[in-house]
């Protein structure tokens, strides 16, 4: 979970739980998604159109309906439906939401290039709404790809340069970028009007079905943007405490204004939105750093790194915040009780591990746990007194800090790589094979750690990653 994000992009990677039931349910959801267009396509082709439907006409129809249905599904997949997050995981949902527009755009091109051969050309109104839908969709898609990223394109230097140039031309804050991105619902509405104006006879059932698909998407959109926020405003949290962990790191202690505290698992995250006039009213994700069941059971530890997080220090006890969650599968839920745990943290990526360690200290102090924490300087190593207490109370806990930019540090230096892992973990293949590895930090750190573990022969199924972009 990203505990700190840039003002123009927040990237949260969280993989789904690895068990047979969730795999089965993921296959079910994937099949349902792929089959969504089948029903409206069938209804359309079985209607009395007053003319025969050839192969290319059917391809054009299928491409257009599929693009419409899968575009509407974008509003459902992004609505933070918790059961979907638990089954699919944030990583696949995030990647799907960012990559799907490329496939949808291809289908739109197929539809527009073929359909003109089969429909009357004297309906300028339908053409106007169809063209408006395509233009709106392409404009918002290109804008979102540039300002919010697109996975594989982010790795290209030319695309990175384009993003930097556009950020200089349009220095938009994240909330404004998100506001523009949300106009995608307008493109979906224009697509629906385009469909409803089809001049072919016998399409009433088809048009009602397409309107129903849009309505389903619209309900999820308003649930995500309006109803959920209204509900959270009726159930706010109050900042009970704020502690400065370092020069640019704070821990907020939160309690519900009414009702019971949030129930969560160690390692999960929340979306937090301050209501104080001193802090920007933006919603961002943060890992929970406290353990479940603590007296002040909800704490988040935040590092200042962007426009929003740099103002966290202005929050005061008594301020109200909105808390949405918990989310995430970066937990120990599916890990066997006797498996050794190895935590690899990068910088402020320590936060979910603080929650896990605090919970293990209380519930399973004899668990074999190793924490390798890669930070820049000693100032970034927060909660060192508590680490010493854990070493005292947890006999099988090993703590190995590694600093990359502290010349006076007498301990391990550098970054986590194959050689350092060999030094800390040892080379006993049995011990390594029986361990589960959890990694949290910036994407480059995650990639290097994953590569190093694979070189050491660690099975991919035993590597669990959670990333944030800073």
C-alpha cells in the first residue's frame, strides 16, 4: 500500500490471496467479464433487422457491443467493491483498469471502420453522438494515460519524457486530474445515446438491455463517488493523536466518532481523507501500522513526499477524517503457521510490517520472523525502541537494518541484493524453501528484491509483494 504518493499518480499494488477458492472465483469473474457482451450480441443478431447480417456486419456489431460493455465494466471494477478486491486483488484490478482502454480503443476502431458500410448515412444525430462518444473517450483515455500512467508505457524513456513535459505544461494537482478522468462516464452516456438512436427495426429488447448495462455501471459510479462518501461523512474518525516519528514522518492515531473501530487484518490499508481546512481534502491510501485489537486500534504512519503528504503535519488532534477500508490481501491469512516469515522493507514500506510484527508479538511471539529493512539513513529507521522490545519479547525474531546513504553507519550498507540476502539468510536450502517472503517498498526496490529471491531459488508462490509509488 503506498504510504506516500505523488500528487499526480498513486500506485497501489496488492496481490490476491493464493488459495484454491480465490483462484476458482477469479476464473469465474474473468469468465463472466468476457461473456458480458455475449447476451446483447445474441439479442441484436436474433432481432428482426429488416435486412440480412453478413460476416463483416456481425464483426462490426460484436466489436461495438463488446467495447461498450467492457467500457461500462470499467466503472464497476474501479468502484472499490471489497469482495472483488479480496478475490481478484488490487494488482490485477489496477492493471486491468489501466490496460483495458487499449483493447477497447481497438474494438472501437474495428466498429467504426466497418459499420459505415451497413448503416444508413442520413442519420446525422446518431453520427454526432457516436463521434462525440469516441472523441470524449479518446481524449480522456490519452489524458489519463499521460497523467496517471499505463504500466508498460511507464517503462519507456520516451513516454517518461512526455509525461514530464506535459506535467510542466499542465501542472495539475492529483484531485484535478482525477476530476477530469471521471468525465469518462460522459463518454459512456454518449455511447448509450448513440445506441438508442439506431434506426434499425426490432431492437427494443436490445436497447433496453444496453440501457440496463449502462444503468448498472452508473449505479456503481455514483456508489463510488457519492454514496460511499456520504456514508463515510456520517461515520467519520477523529484524530486522537499525532506523533512525529522523524523530521518528515508522522503517525496518526484515529478513533471512530461513533460506532465500533474498524476491523482489519495486519498488513491491510485504508483510504484516508482529512476534513481539516489546514490540509487538502484529498483521498489517499495508507497502510495501517497498528495491530488489530490494540486499544488505539487504527494508526497510520505517513512520510511527507508529495503535495498532499507534506501537509500531514498540519493535522491536529480533534480533526475529523474519513476512513474507507480496510482493503488489501497483503496479510498472513493464507500462510501456514509454521512457515518462517522474511520481511523485506524499503523505506516507509515498513508500515505494513509494523502492523504484522505488533500483531505477532501479541499473538504468536515464538514465530520465526526476519526483518530486513533497507533505508537511507538512521533517521529513517523509526520505532527503534520498539524494535529492541520485539527482539527481547520475540526469541525467534531477527532484525537486520541496511542503510544506503549513511557514511557513519557501522552496520550493513548498500541495498538488498543477492549477496546481502545470502549473508543475512544463510545458504541452507531447507530454511529458504520453507520461508515466505513479503516485500513492500518503491517499485524499483520490489523488482530488484523479487529478481534476487528468484535467483536464490525461492518459488514465486512464496514471494508476496506490495508496492507504492513515491
